[in-house]
C-alpha cells in the first residue's frame, strides 16, 4: 500500500517574478526547532556553507538579519525570522487536515486501481488528534482507509445519506450534552446508529505562555484588552463555545475577535503562539505542542457512528480491533488531555445518552 504525503509549501516573491530562496523558510523553521544552525543543516541534509549562503541571501533580500549567532546560545531568530516561522506553522496547522483528506482519497484510488480492493472503509470525521493517530496506525498495518475531514454535523449527515460508513463526532459531558446532541440526533436515529467510543478529551482556554493577560475563565473573553480567536461556524467546537458563552450571558459582539476563526485546534494554538491573539478555545494537546498555558473547562466524548447492521461487517472489524488494542490506547493516552481507557466500546444511542429517553 502506498502512502501519499502532501504538505503546504510557500515561497516569497519580490515582485519581479523571482522567488526569494525557496528553502529559506524551511531552514528558519529547523533552526528554531534545533537551536543551532549546524543541527538544522544535519536535519535538512545541507552543507553548513550552503545554509549560511541562504541566510545571507535572505538578509540581502529583506534588508534585515533573519538569524543571529550568540556565544553559548546557538542560533537565535530575529523578529522577522520568528514572524516567517510562525506564518509557516499557522499555514501548516490550517491546511494539513485538508491535505490529509486529499492524500487519503488518492491512497484509496491507487489501492483500488492496483488491487481492485472493495469494501474500503469510508470515514467522515471532525478533525482530531486521535483520528490522526488511527489513520497512521491503519497505514502502518497496510489497511486502506478513505478518510475525509469535515464538521461533525456534516459527518453524521453523510452517514444518514449513505455517503460514508462511519462518522466521527463529539459531544460534551454534562449540561451541554443534550443541546449539542440535538444537532445530530435526527440523522443518528435515521441511520439506526451504533456508537463506538474513540476517546474522551479535555477542552478549555488556551493562552499565551505564562498567561500574561491573567485569563481565569470565560467571563474574561468579554474584556476589551483580550483578543480571542474562534473556531469556524458550523463546527462542533464552535457549537460548544457558543453554548458556553450563552450560558455565561456573554454576547458574541462583546468578544473581541469572535468573528476571527480557524479550522483546527492546532491552528487556534498556532495563532495564539504567534502573538496574534491572547486566547482561544480548544483541546489540550496543541496547547502543549505550542508551549501555551491551558485552563481546562469541560470534557467531551468523541464517537464513531455507524449503521447497526454494519457493526459486525468485515470493514468494521479492523477498526474495533485497533481501538481495543493496548498499543493504540497507549498512543492516545500519550496525547495531553486524551483518555482512551474505554476506546472501542460499542453502545446504542440510548446507552450512550440516557437523557434522550
């Protein structure tokens, strides 16, 4: 089975139709991660001399240094160098799920063309780190998976209409469970759905490292000095934060940045880490990855829904086996804020949500 990898790549243009050093940004990213130019060169398989040439050309193009070497501190990015690196990270966080969906589609087409494979599982799901892990594990085991990232509402609707075999969606635990479930219930009932638990995860407020604005809760989002970055309209996380704001009697117009949105939890974290916002709402994992502070507020369960008659089908068995494996649960439990203790548990709607009775 072939694995398709698609990643965003951008270049700078001075206006004369000539790209400014296509590898410059990549080099700056590796310098920031490695801390030294020599280690960045090793990771990129570049000569030290060539890398210095790239940096000199970058300085000549912009008119300011991009990197400074300091005794005992390795290589330190200049303010412009940092801006370029954070722009790259925001682009990756925003676009990688889109490219992963396309890569999965291409993998499936190649697999069907080469092997005439039938019964490849079609998964439509809200983007999440546990879903990413499942796709990676399936590929390692040479199990084809046709994955498409979309909103939770779109995924459950696709299941009801026969557009996929399995739909990934998430529902908060506690007082917001019932109003959130209302967005999915009609399609879940139409599908006579069975629910397979993927994981439980924590959500909360992400803030800049050290929490310089002293954010203590949702009420702080209405402060005039606080810049917020939201999630996209129609997404499950957006539905939840809107309910939480309503519960706190905070009108959206009072939240500075309410209409500024990103499409993934990682993109929200990157936006804050780059200094463009002071706070955002999302899962805990990207807060750790981008060295942000995290204030936990609520937990939610992430489910895969499938039709009742398909739960014992050959396409579903590898999913259930993987979710119940000790190896997969260890991978998920290593994600900050995730708990896969009951991963792979199959439930009816009534068993998962007794309140709907």
